[in-house]
């Protein structure tokens, strides 16, 4: 029997990389859509990438973009997938306030384009569809904990776009009898989490402080509370949803909530640094209890125009009907992320290539080249108005080969 074919949009992202690994292990032929980029964007999947010249490759990459309907139709036609996982998105909530139209195009209409491609190509009876919905749709929460029946109240252009994608998926299921399911996923993280989401920003920042590469971490709203789980478990949940006879939507969550402040405290603690928060509002700071040094400061630029203060999911339905349950407690998740960041930062050149961890076959020359590429990317994310800019950039270039900066601000 020939292998099942899966098409993953967003295969180069955190979840795409875990899902592709899972499906390959299950014997799928995996097709991923990657965007054209002027630099490599495949760091997270380098170790599973197969050269098309290899005999019988199981992993295939297609250039594409969910904002381009003709491209999407062609890729779906070529692959004739048994399962489509739509993970492609401009997934950063704060960035969606700056790029609302693009976010709507990719995150809302992207799902529609894929669903229409399946329909236009008359694959409704052949192709199952998974939509990556989000707990952000609950926004200003109407009840706690949030379940599949909790009313939505989105609080960002990202969440509004995702709400459209969610409902259009439900609509295509009902209107055209498609096997389409939405995973309403609460925050999930990992060592390959994007560097500008708060958990990874904290683990990278703390690792850099612990190793003497940075002085301070700048954060936004410390009071925000999230239900944080491990991404690899959420990828398994996505697959499970498409194996059901009857398509349905499921919440995936841990059922535990942690504030940004506590997550920060845990990560410092795991790095052997005890911190204490003092002060109110924007003046709150985190101090090392041993040295009295300020290690965490608030930067209001990371506040959002409208915030989601609290998210806590109830995944009882997924447990009862799929047998899915989150397994990794937040403290273990935080430790795993910190250890990965510490290891890569200690490792000289390769700390800048965190995403390539696991790719043991990388040559030193390639690692060095990637390191230089990473540095350039890093520097563009540094706040330009810092008065230390020129001085510390030069100093750190000399010291770390162009890498970290003191007081680096990460978003
Ligand atoms: P991520 O790391 O930001 O990955 C997003 C992926 O989408 C990347 O591969 C990105 O490509 C790709 N992409 C962005 N715009 C695209 C476009 N126009 N056309 C094609 N591909 C595009 O996100 P993630 O954390 O893996 O999340 C996966 C999905 O789950 C997203 O839809 C996200 O909104 C949703 N979700 C995530 C969470 C979470 O906590 N992680 C929770 C709920 C829902 P590049 O690599 O080229 O940028
Ligand atoms: O890590 P975050 O940026 O994730 P957010 O906004 O919850 O969104 C993530 O989870 C969603 C699922 O609920 C996904 F749909 C979405 O794609 C994404 O993966 O921020 C978490 C919280 C927010 O309340 C934010 O205001 O942390 C707060 N925060 C405090 N300081 C910060 C910072 N967030 C970021 N990114 N950077 C900060 O310095």
C-alpha cells in the first residue's frame, strides 16, 4: 500500500517542524510549503530535509505562500494530499497590530484558499483538513476555563483573522461535508519556539545573562497569564484530530496557568539566580537577591493596544474522545528551553544557530557561516536608539564575533 501523503503549510515554523517529524515517523510522505526567502528559512527542519536526488525521498518541499491562490491550487493538485495541515500564519499577536492587512490575508484568507483548492479540485472526499485555531480567539475571556463552547471575544487583528479561518473551516465542513477540524490550541512552546515569543525571549535572555553575555532583560506585561504546553504534544493532537471518523473541533491545553512574572522567576531559578520583583506598574523591576543588580525591566513598547490578560484551557473533550493529554509541566518545559539555549550559547559559534540544533552533520564551515547570518538577523532586532549602540556593538563584535549585545532588547 502506498504511503499516506500529508501537506503542511508553515512547515518551517515551530509546529510544522514537530508535525513533519511525527508524520515521517508514522510513514507518511510529507510535503511542506515553504516561502521563498532571501536567506535560508529551513533551520528547524534541516535534519529531516531530504535531497530530492536521494532515492525515494519521503520529505518534499514546495515553494509557496498562502496569500497566493494559484500557487496553493497547484501545490494541492500536484500533491493530492490525504491530509492538509494549515499551520501557515503571521503568528505574532503584537506584529498583527502593525501588519493587520497582511495578517488578515495570510491567516484568514489563507485558510479559505486551501479549503477552496480542495473543493475546486474535487478532493472533498479524499482530503482531510486541519486548521490551527487559537486560544487568542477567546481574548477577553467570557468564562473560565475555556472550552469548545466558550464564546469568542478576539482582541487583536491576529485573533480576528484566526476567528474567520476557524468559522470558514466549520462552514466548509457543514456546507460541503468536508472532513475539516480545528484545533483550538493554547500557547505551546519548545526549544525551537520563535525567539520573539515571550517564553523563548525569557529563556534566551536568562541564558545570556547567566553566561555574562547580557545585563538585562526587557519585558512588557508581567501580569499576563498563559496556559503553556509543549509543542511536540500539540503536534500529536493535530494528527489525532484528523484520524477521527467524524471531524470535530477540540481544545488542546494543559489546564495550568502561569504568569509571565512567574515564568521569568522559574527560568532565573533554573539558571541558579534568585530574583525578586519590586515596584509597581512600569516601574516594577526584577533584582538578583544575591547581588542586588537589576536584571529585569519593563519596556512599555512591549505592551499591546488591547491585551489578553488570562487564558486557561479545559481539554477534557480531547482527553475523552482523542485520548490526548498534555504531559509536560510548565517548569519542565521552561527548563528544557533554558538548557537548550544555554548549551547553544556556551557552544561559541553555534549558539547563534540555535535552530540548527540536532543537525549533527553540520560542518564547522557551515556553522560559522550560519553564525554570521544569525548575527546579522539579531542586530536588526536591537533597539536602534540605545545610546550604547555603537560602542557596545563594536565591543561585542570583538568579544563574541558579532553576536550578543549588552542590554539587547528582544521582542
Ligand atoms: P510559527 O513558528 O510562527 O510558524 C509559522 C509558519 O507559517 C512558518 O513556517 C512561516 O514561514 C509560515 N508562514 C507565515 N506566513 C506565511 C505565508 N503567507 N505563506 C506560507 N507560509 C507562511 O508558528 P507556530 O508556533 O509553529 O504556530 C503554527 C500555527 O499554529 C500558526 O498558524 C499559529 O497561528 C497557530 N497557533 C500557534 C500557537 C502556539 O502557541 N504556538 C497556539 C495556537 C495556534 P517562515 O518560516 O518563512 O516565517
Ligand atoms: O509569547 P506571546 O507573544 O504569545 P501570545 O500573544 O499569547 O500568542 C501566542 O499564543 C497564541 C495562543 O494563545 C498563538 F495563537 C499565537 O500565535 C502565539 O503563538 O505573549 C504572551 C504574553 C502576552 O500577554 C504578552 O503581552 O506575554 C506578554 N508579554 C510580556 N512581555 C510579552 C512580553 N510578549 C512578548 N512577545 N514579548 C514581551 O517582551
